């Protein structure tokens, strides 16, 4: 199917979707529209690009020689930036997203500035995060960065850490007095947005990443979702605060929330963000990037409920599309093709976590098939299940 002429390939894509239990909408069919401003250029279509997490998290030989997650360095980001620009940019892949750990040393100890905001680890990113974004932009690409929900425990300090541009506000003034924890790992204190200083802290983080020139933020560990439920882990107010803070920067920044977001709050994710991870991580945390059973195949079961939630301004995120590295992906060719097919007909963001410097021929054929990309990027709504 991938070698067909453009028109025949698009038709074959529809047939494949049908035989898999999905039907594609015609462009005139109705689809639910997220409550975000659809006139905005941000997330008008599912974004395309690369993310560092799949290689950071893998135990594939040689990827993380200095310990878990050690792959994430400025040097490696630069290599992937160059490869994205030279190999995939012309097909629409333009986001280069730096995932968790940019403010942590190789022992996973975090660093913060004098205002309790994440600060680049000087070993991982010796030039700093602004310089990295500048280099990404110099290649005609967009730069993405990552933060967890809540106030990280290490940022709290003794509660007397001042908040940037907020006279009299300290970290003690933005959290609950009992220091209840939040996010998918309980790595942060829950922010109390009934306190006037709380929004100021999110504003300070947003101003920082906007000043560095980032175009994308993945906010992770968001609940309800991320394996947690209950008031303590309800981060809807955090996402709303980030939405406001990003708007106030005046910089268009795509806000993506993660992971396994609660379907019951779909309207909130639509209102306040540009994309939402509907499932757990696609990575297997093993000696390949992914495996079929853990957890690529889950998406066929979990995507249908969300189909009518996606549209211009906000999309269902199925996670990384790791189909380009052959043995390192841990999949057969048939599995790689099926993986790419679902992502395209579901109109998920198409971002890969593969090593772009080592794409195999079959991987290139999957990632650069213009007809398949056209299905993902078309004005038609996502395919819907028929059974």
C-alpha cells in the first residue's frame, strides 16, 4: 500500500481503516470542535516532529551509557535537530521536543533558579536552554520543552523562595499548608489556585520558557489521569493557569497535557490545551524503544472513545510513533505499518522518538509517505470506529 500512487494510496488507506474496524469521515461530516480558539495557528493541524523521551527511556545497548535517561544532552539534541531538518522537515516534521530531565543531573537531582523555576543542568545543557532553542530555530524548526504539574518539592525550599515578579509572594504562599502532593509521581506539592500568588508562579515559568523562545510545552503527570484520581490529583486548575499564563506571554506556545487523561474531563482538556495524551506511555522501558504488546496495541482499544473530541485547536495524542529504526523499535514490518496507519487515520500528532540519524529504508518509507501524512493533516475529522 505504501508504494501506490497518491490517489490509489489514499483510497487504500481508507480501505485499510475500514477493514480494521474504522471508517473515515468525509470532510463535510460533523466533528466536535474543541473549545479553544480554532482560528489560532497553534494546533490547527496535528503537530509533527521528534521527541527525546523514547531514546532516553530505553535500555537499548549504547543509548544511555552513563545511566538511565543519560541520552538527554545538548550534543544529542543538536544531532537530532540536524537530522530532523535534513531528513524530515520537508515532509512537515518541524517540532524538536526536549522531554523530562533537562534540569536534572545524571543522578536525577534537580536544579532551580533563585525563584524556584527549573534551571538547565550545566552538564547536560552547557549552553543553556535559550541557546538550544536558538539553534533549533536556526534550522527552521520549532522548539519544545517539558515540565511536570505542580510545584516540585525541590523548588519549594524552606517555603521562603521568592516568586519572580510577585512582590511578597514566596513558595509557601502558593501551595496548600499541609503540603499535599500531586501529579503522577507525587513529585510536586499541589498548588492552591485560590491563593493570589499561585498564578504568579505559573506566570513566571511561562515567561521564562517564552523568553527562551520555546514554541511547545508538554505538561506531564496531569490528573485526573496519570494513574491517579481524587481531589489531590485534580490538575485542571493547573492546566487552566498555564493556558492563561501562555496567553499572557504573547507568544504562541502549543500546550500538550499528559498522560492517560481522564475522559470525564475531556471538555477541560479541550478548553485549556492543544492536545491530550489519551493513553499510557507507548515506550516499553526495555531493550527496544517499544513493543507491540507494551503498549502499541492498546491504542486500538482506547482511541475510539476519544474520536469526536479532536479537531482544529486540540488533538488526541497517541504518543510517539517509533517506526523508523527497525530492530531498535522492537517491531515487525507489519506492526510498524499498522502503527503508522492508526496514528494517521486517528489524526494523532505524528512525532517520532526514533534515532533520526539511523533511520532504515522501511522506516523512511513510513515516516515520509506523503499520502499517509495527508490523511493525518487533512481537514477531514478523525476516522471513527464502525464496530
